[in-house]
């Protein structure tokens, strides 16, 4: 089987390690094969979009999610290293607000499956990192939300000592706290009844 799959601290979030063939000439591996992915993970998902970002050291992207049209993501790093994080933001989930984090790098070639309903983000640990990910739904800017990366209610242990470089939407005054998100979700549920 081309993937070794490990569970994480969050049910549904999976760490995949591909089988790499290497010798003195270099290496080869299949970064994605639908049939092998389904067999290894037990998931039957369709990917509709591939994204590629390049970020400098200390850049923190996230924690992003779509309130409607939630995206599942299969993420990996092709250059450099990041600390990658998933946070459960599914309404009513027993693990709501909990997180799992893993180092992804060009060297370990690991991939993280982040299911729909999870916020996702990463911080760059190397001088630069190239980050690729497949998504199960399209990007809808109107539904994108950002959860505050340093919310003490979540308590992510980011492996960095310097302040991260953030986009405007990821800064504290623009991003939601876990408490604000939960209140929004409860309001939306009440509006449905």
C-alpha cells in the first residue's frame, strides 16, 4: 500500500506517509492516487481544487474554514517545513475546540487529511515553505472565516518564539475567538428552529 496512515489526537484527522522510492539519483513517490487514498483511509471524497502557496519564515496562515461549503483538505509541503494544525469547529462535536498539530516537511513528505468542519492553519518554520493542498469544495470568500490563532481557549502550542507574520484577516481584531464562533453557531441553530 503506497500510504501508511496514522490517526491523530482528533478523530478523522489523519497523517499519511507515502511510500518513497529513492536511490543515489533521487526519489520518486505518488503524491496522490485516488484508489490508494480511498483504500488506505476508507474515505470516498472528490477533490475539486488544488492550491499552492509560498510563504516566508514566521508566516502564520490560518486558522481558516468555510462556514458553508466546508472543505476537506489534503495538505503537504514540497519545500521547507511547517507546523500544520487542524481545529475541530463542527457544531455539537465532542471534540469541538480541540486541536492536532504535526510537522510537515519536504523531508518527511507526510500529508495531513483535514476533514470538512475543521479550521486549518500552519506556521512556517524554515526560511521558506511551499505548501500544496487539495480541497473537496471550492473556495467561497463570502463563507470564509478565521479563528484566532492564539485563542487561549484552544491553546495551540505553536513551535515558535517570534511573533508570527499575519494577514489582516488573521489578526486578533479580525478573527473569531472560539467563544464567538460557538455563539454564532448556536444563533444559527436557533434561527433554524
